[in-house]
C-alpha cells in the first residue's frame, strides 16, 4: 500500500499537478501553539520546480499561520488526495521558506505561476521525503470549478489597502509568532 520515494518522479508530478486542492500542514516549535492545516487551490498556484523542490503562490488570506510556522522552524507537509480517479494520496515532507515580493528570487519563481492580484508570497519547499498511500477511504467528489471570491475581493482593493490588510491581519499567527513582513 504505502511507499516512500526518493524524489518526485514524472508519474507523481502528473498526479500532483492534476489535483484541484491540496493541504499544507505546519506547526510551531515546542509543545504549545496550534497545529495548522490550510486548504489550498486555484489553478496554476502550485508547481513542481524540480524532483526535490515544489512551490506555491501564497494568496492573501484571513491568517498567516503557515508563513509564521515556516519562519520559525521550516517544517511542512503538503498532502494531495485523489477525489476522482484511482484512490491515491501523496505527501511531500520537507523544509519550507517564504519568498516575499521584495526578495531577489521572487520574479524568477513567479514565472512558474499565473500572477494573481492579492498574491503575498511564494512558499518554496525543499522536499526530503515523498510518500504515497492508498486513498481507499477518501470520498469521491466532482470538481465544479475554482471559487472566484478571493480574486473579486482582491480586485476591489488598492495596493495600499492590501498592504494595510497584510500589516494588520497577516503580521502574526494566532499564537503571536511573527508572520508576514510588509515593506
């Protein structure tokens, strides 16, 4: 059933890139604090950069737990589940980091994604463990499309409005850890 792979091969890449939703799990260091799992989606926001590195376009959201946890300790797991087709689950374990729009490598990384209004960072993960398991208990769902609410919300905001939102709503985690740095 389960198998550990040393890299993301072409079959796994095709599976990953065909999924409409993925889940990002992080946690703060130590016994306190909240474990976080964030659902992510939208076409063209996830990319396999090479067999041991992935990235995703981080869009403005109501919190910044993932960013805070990655800044603190870098630990991350990304999980993909097949909600149609063969019942597969793929987990990518690794060390993540946050690349902000003012960072030197942001523009180069952004070329892997469709730029979106409200993008606030790119998360890059150096993958050190790739595991697959059966998805026998994962239910079947039909994908009807991406929601457009986040883009409509972002389109109504000016750059200054988004900066204020990031400074006031995304500056720290629910546990008080520093999250998004806005210049």
